[in-house]
C-alpha cells in the first residue's frame, strides 16, 4: 500500500495536486500583463483618457487590497479548494466580460478578474503550507516562477494576437479565458484531495490578533515595498529609457528583459531561502544587488543598461517569491497561513497601487526621472530595515 502523508494523500495524489496548483498559478497574471501592450489600441478605439486607461492597471491592485483580508471568510465557510474553484470561474467570467465591448464591461470585467486573482494570491501560500510544508521553498519557487512566466508570455503575445492573428484588442484580452477554463477542468478533481478542517477561530479573532503583531506589519510593508518597486518598473521603465534617448523598441525589449530575468529570480531565490532557517542573508544580498542596479540606472554615464535592468528584474522576481515564502515559513498551520497571507497582501497591494501613481506625480512636478529612481532607492533601504526583522526564524 502506498504511504500516505499527514493529509491522507499518497505521492501520486500530491503530484496531481501540485499540477493543479501550477495551473491555477499560471492564470494569476496574464489578465493583468496582457493589458499594457494594448493600451494604445484601446485608446484609439474607445477614446478614453490616459487617467481612465491607467485605472485598468490600478483597479486590480485596489481589488487585491480590498479582497485579500476577507479571503479567510470564504475559506472558513467553503474550504480552500472550493474557494479557488469559485475564483477561477470568476476569473474566466471577468475576462470574458472585459472583452465584451462596452466601456462599462471593460471596467466591470477588470474589477471581477481583480477580485478573482486576489483569492488566488492569498490561497496558494496557504495551500503550500497545508500540503507541501516540507518542500515549501521548492513549491513556492515553482509557483512564483510559473506565475512570472504567465505574465511574460501574456505581455509578449498580446500584440501579435491582436494584429497578426487579427483578433483585435478585445479578442487578444478574451483569449486568456480559455486558459482559465482549462485550469477549472484540471482543478475540479483536486478539490477532494484538500481535506476540510474545522476553523480554530473566528475571522474577527484572527484579524484582531494578526493586526496587533508588529511582525505582521513589517511583513506587509516588505511585501508592499517589493510590489511597489515591481509595478513602478513595469509602468515607467520604458518611459525612463526613452527620456534618456533610447528608442521605443529598445525600451520595450528592456522591459521584456526585466520580466525574463524576474522568472529566474522567482524560480531560484525561494529554493535558496527555503533551504535556510534564517532568511536575513538572502534578504540583504537581494537588497545590495537592487541598490547597485538602481544606482547604475540613476547614473546614465555608466552605461550597461542591459545589466542594470536584468539585475533589477532578477531581484524583484526573487523578492516576490521570497515574500510569498515568508508567509508560509512564519505560519504554524494552513489556517494561519491563509489569514496571514490575506492581511499581508491586503496592506501590501494598497502600498503597491500607490507606487506608479506617486512616481507619475513626481515626474509631472519635476520633469526628471532621477527623482523617481532616488525614491526607489529610499524605498529599498526601508525594505532592508523591514527585512532584517521578518527574515528571523520565528512564527507569527
């Protein structure tokens, strides 16, 4: 008879569950990263202002902030497996509505898919804690790596799907619903593999305890500052490079480079961090590389743009995977992991949503990108202070 783990699963079932987790993971970014390359097409077609178009990127982040904290309410009632199934169905629905045609549908669909992705963001770390506690670093690296891969593929395929495949921007956005439907089919058999456990405490009690912990707030700021830097680079790196005299094509390739090296960071940093009891060395190493890369971009006379952009992508991808792993490592059980993941990501994404907006305001006021880069350097130093505490081997 095959040996069962603590969750009553044999090796084959664990492997199938891992496949299901990865299919959920690859759906958590294409709906977001596919919109940016199509913004000009959408503007020409529906005549929206840059401010309103910017909401298409900001609304999902705000949805992450609002919904993440409430996710444990659903898991305590329906369980992690059923909640993730509902999220995938909502994701497919949101993608279809967004590409339906009208301006109202564009924004309604964006909000719905943002809510759906928020559930996935919160619940995958909890699932890793429950079903893969002894391989948390490895599974987190797979999860964050495939999520980054999904983002990179969607960003790269959006324009070819719209123009070369003649789908238009609506068809290009809508095609990702097929990936979500495929994930639903893969996920349904996995629901029975996730054992339902009665909650140990109410949602209100959990939030009260977690919100009173200094460590939780430091984890939230670490996550938030990491995400803010990622979304600032995603939104403004091409504009920074074009302002320096590079052409738009080169600037676009540099953004792709940052996403590509981000996949490498997301794959390998959690494995390194997961092999250690204390993660402070990993955190300090990433901060040092990030500071070097930002200073390199700040001083255009140094050249080597490809190196600095590649390093920034590597670090931000790795820091994202590390932030997710810390949620798993600092939790005693899956219930705590879901609650901790909710509050940390909720606060973190509110911080992240402000990042690109603040940088845009700074540029409008100063007409210089160097001030924005200096802000990123300051935020990196604050992230170091937070990280030195959250990297210690202890539980929330």
